[in-house]
C-alpha cells in the first residue's frame, strides 16, 4: 500500500547540482519523518539526510553544506537538493518513508563524473 516514486537522478559534472524527488502515497505524509539514503558499489547503504514532521533536518557529515532535504506536505513529496556535487557522491539514492519503517523507494542513480 505504501508507494514511493522517485525521480531526478542522472549524470552530472563535478560541481554541478541535481534535485531528487520522492512522492509518497499510502501514508499520512505530514505525520512522518522521511529520509534519503544512498549506496555506492562496495559500500553499505547510508543515511544521507532526514527530515522530521516538524521540518527539523539532519545530514551526514560528508554532505553538510552541500545538500538540502525539504518536504512539501501538500504534494506528499520529499526532495533532496544536491549542490557542489563530487564524484564520491555517485551512488544509488533511495527514499525511505516513514523514516521509522522498512518502506523504500526503487532507487535512482546519481553519477557525478567529468
């Protein structure tokens, strides 16, 4: 019943920007925390950013100052704005909603390369 539809991945040059979107259904969106995770080849999936129902955010150290998570409750959508992208940001990015759940999006590939 919970469905998460991601979009926005692609190829971008180092220093560029990209915004990911995740539209959720099957939950009362405004009541839940949300998260963006990523998984690079050979690495564990890591929490990149989260946002709770009160709009408080958290970020992993490697993306602080470059990434911004936001939410639009009217659109049931969570975003990840990624600026000053680096090759090490290359990964499959996953949406998780609610954050305290086992519900994931399908993943979207972000590749940062010259």
